[in-house]
């Protein structure tokens, strides 16, 4: 009996050692550098496609940690709403948001509509994505400059430049002072400013608060000098010939009710961040908050001497461990170009980190990752989180499109002073000329 008991203790000890060894193998810590020699450490922490990039030497991940509390890096009115909005709203049959007291759609909401998520709630995934959409509105209207770069195995190919403007009709205190007879959630435009062959191409979208009402989108093509109404399915078309689509912005920028949502689980993930420190923001004479020109320059593989990985791989972001939800999404539109997709969404910030895309036949196609970062005033009183960069890699064609946002040549504007008339159809037509 003593020998059996001793054998049991030994077997238990061996089992514990094996478990600890496995945990050590499949875990990362700040300061680790993960490459093709130790890629196994990432197993389970990133999508399989990202793991494969590291395994074959395309990416090297430098693991770090943030110097600020990401969960608290919001305006005070957002932090307050995390308490006051608990149990206040619910989804209707069209996955629109209604006030539980009145049973009606609210005029506007400040902060996350659903600050507490019950994973067992059948509507949990849709609620997470409403929270995700509202992250765009916390800093009011925005005016954002961008470069979209085509990158292949041979390196940089071409780029287009543009400006995106968005009016937030909900999500922040300023929304309460706006006339909103059409009950819009947001309206936004994208205008291509360079190069000459696509200069002037523009898209405007009106998104409605009602879940039952689809987006209205309009496009302007300089060659025909006409504004044309677009189908919602066009949001899954290639954006000016790149690997990106309109719905890929921020990971997912479609209407919540346009998709079927399923929460698959929760876990920790390794995700990219722009920098360990928040970006310093300053206020201009108009009262707008802006980034400065001394922000970090993101360096991609094609721009780094001696780089042996993929030309589109970032080389100076940090990768941090974050808690995420993993969701399965499917478009309700039979003409939508994507099949099933999988989103990895931060459980604290509700920002989307990864989007893994399959085609309509069920075969893997592309992976998108979004790079977020905190912004903060010098006195630390004004703060928020923003998308800074994003990339989509098509593993079929071995090609990528890189969206550059924060960089020294761009000043990004938050709490922007916009004229809402610019988002009318007449205003858009004038904007395009």
C-alpha cells in the first residue's frame, strides 16, 4: 500500500511538472521576443493565421506592457456612464437599442450602452458590438487623415491618401444638443485626395439608430462626375482596389443588425499596440483636440534595413496581453463577399483587435489586425483610446494593405468642429466638386 501511495505521489508530481512546463511554453511575458524559434509560446493567444506568420518568420513580436490603465483611459463622462448605464438598455427584435423604461429607442446614449455583458445572454455578441460601435463616438466628431498602402512580397507598391470625417449623433454629451430628425447614429465621409487617378473619389454613409433601417450610402466617382446611391452589399467590395473593404474599418464597421452574431468564448490574447505610452494630445484655438507631429513613426518591414520578414510586418509596435471575446459573425446579405468571420474584441475597451475572414465557400482568406493606442493631455485630464493603424493580409495572394493613421505627417483631430450640413446630400455633392 505504501508503494502504491508513493507511486501516486510521483505520478502527481510528474503531471504537475508537465502542466507547468506546458504553461511556460505557451505563455509570454513583457520583454519576450517571439519569432520563428519560439513561436510555440503564442499558441492559443493569437489567431492561427497570425501564429503561422510568426512561425514562418514573417513577423517578430516584441512583448511589452502599457504604462497606463487602458480600462480607465476614457473621458470622465464615459467612466460615469459605465455605472449609470448598467441595466438601462436592451435590444429589440431588430437588434436596435431600446430604453427599458420606455420601450422606445433613446434619442442618444452616452458611453457604452451595455457596460455589463452576461456571456449566457443570447444577445451578448450583438451587445458587445453595439459597445464596439459606440467607442467611435466617445470623442465626438473627428477629422482623420490617412494613407492606405499596397505592399507585396517585393515591398511597397503604391499608396493613396485621404481624409475621413465623422459626425457622432450619439455616444457623447454633445449629441444631446443636436437636431436629429432622421434618427441617425452617425454620418461619415471618406474623400481620396491623392494620387491623381483616384483623386476626388468619395463615399458618404448615413447610419440609422433603428436596427430595422439599413444604411444609406452614396458614392462619387470623378470620371462620371455624378453621385450615385450604393447598395449596402457594396461595403464588402474592395476599397479603391485595395485588400480592404469599407466594413473592415476598425475591424468591423458595418451595421450590427446586418449580421448574425455568436459569442464563442473568452480568453487572453496577444494584440498589437502603437506604443507603451499614450500619445500626447493638445487643444487648438477652436477647442479641438489634436495629435502632434512628434508622434512615433511606425516602421514597416519594407522600410527597415536588414529586415528578413514580411515587407508589410510592423517592426516597432508592442504586443501586449489583453482579455478578449471571440465571436463568430455571418452577414445576412446573400450577396456579401465575405463568408463567416471571427472577431477578437477587447473585453475592457470593446475595440476590435483581430478579424479572421473566410470566403463564402468556407475557406480561409484574410486576417486583419487593428492597432490601438491611448491619447492623453499633458495634465492627464483629457484621455481616450483610438485606432492608430490597421493592416489586412491576404494569405492567398501573399499581399497586404496597410492603413496608416498616426504618424508625424498627419495631425488627427478629435472633438472636431464640423458643419453638419456637409453630411446632407447637397453638402456631399458640393464636397465632391
